[in-house]
C-alpha cells in the first residue's frame, strides 16, 4: 500500500460544513503491503503484488464498494483485469451528477509482495469520507481496500488513523486460487471477506482452518500534515519513505505457518521372497513448508509388512 496526503478545502457556498472540520490542512497517509505473514498459497515463482490503488474523497451519497453489496461493472473490470478506465468514469459521473465526489486519487503500484507506495488527496468537509480499492495480482477478483473511512471525527479532523487491510472477494469470479483461470460467477455474487475458513474449501489459497483469523496483508495510515496543499512532508521519522522496504513501524507480526502435507499415495507393490513377509511402502509430499516456528513436517514415507503377491 502507500503514503497518501489529503487536504480539506475551504467552505463552498451552499454546502453545510461539518463542525470544526472546515479549516484547510493536509493529511498524509502512509500504507504498506506486507506478505511476510500469511499471504496465501500462491504458485511457485509468482509473487503476489498489487496494481495502482484507486480511490476517492467523497460524501455519504457515494459508495465505491461495500461488503455484502454488488460491485459495479467498472469495479469488476478493475479487480479482474486491472482496467481502471470504466471505474474512473463511474466515479467522475457520480461527482458530476450528485456532487458526491470531491477528488479522485491513485498511487503507484507495489511491484512485489512487500513494499509501499504513496500519494496525496484532497478532502472537503462535505466530502470527508475516503474509499479506495487495490487489486491483488494474480487473483481471480480479489482486492483490499477501505469503504467510506471518515476523516472527520465529530468536530475535528483526525490527526492520524491506521487501518489493517484484509482480502475481499468481489463476487464476479469463482476462482479459488491466485492463478485460477477465468470462471465468471453467474449470477454475480456480493462482496465477501476472505477468511481463514471462508470459502470453506481446501483449494482456496487463503484456507487455513486452524487459524482463528488471517493476519492483515496490508495497512494504510493517514496522517494529518500542517503544510500547504500538495506539499507533502513525512509526518514522523517512522513513516519516512524507504523505497520498497517494509517500514519497521508497520511490520505485520510473523504468523506461525504449520507444515501441510498431501494425503498418502496408494500402497506400492508388496515385494519379498516366497514364504516370508514382504514390505510395501507409500509416500506423501509437502504442500506447505513450515515457517515462523510452525509445526514441522511429519514423515513423508511409510512402510508396512505384507504377503508378497508375486514372490521371488
């Protein structure tokens, strides 16, 4: 994820101000994406990453996405293929028709599994909500994001707010894994949060039923900046930009990863001399290597006595 800055503008005639939330100032948001915890079972050689975050500062009249609701065609194109054109048009149309969107913003993509990005955005007292989406790549239709985070707390702007981000399924593709082929969900489903046990299927890349909850895979932090509009200044030493390195203050705690193995194979042929007991064996393979002091792997080969079918 990344660093974002925003500034509420001065009062616009005819618009009702949120008490105490109309004085101009700048907020910087710093976010990071980290897959150092449990990022799901991704294909070998494929690093999970994100495309450019896209979002808006808006009023309560607008909704970019919402849990348990259907996504728009534009958001579907964005989370499935990374195409933002239709989504941007939808946001702009909402701003023109309902005056519900004050600004659209984006940030550079995080090119690998761990990193950060940054941007600035401008908020208004009537448009104090922030929403954004970040597509997870590769994935069928998965994303992380924020739905209508209010930057105004009662009668004042928030000085700083940090939000952990968890994966969501947009409900437009039925793939279970990062690299699943396109398989449209018909009829379209609503947005659902992906958890360690939902979807409840062993093939799901985030299926870890022994975990009570998945750790966050990203975090975004918005920090108020008392500077001129668009003049970004790092708000604190622990939020200084460090390229694509994850920031220490935003590191996700390492989650123990238990070893997972396949089912046993069928027993092999029973071999041995005639008139004596022989031996047969079966094997299994490692599906997930243990990490962060997780449970080690069990034996991968097992032998048993048997009566030879074709003795020698």
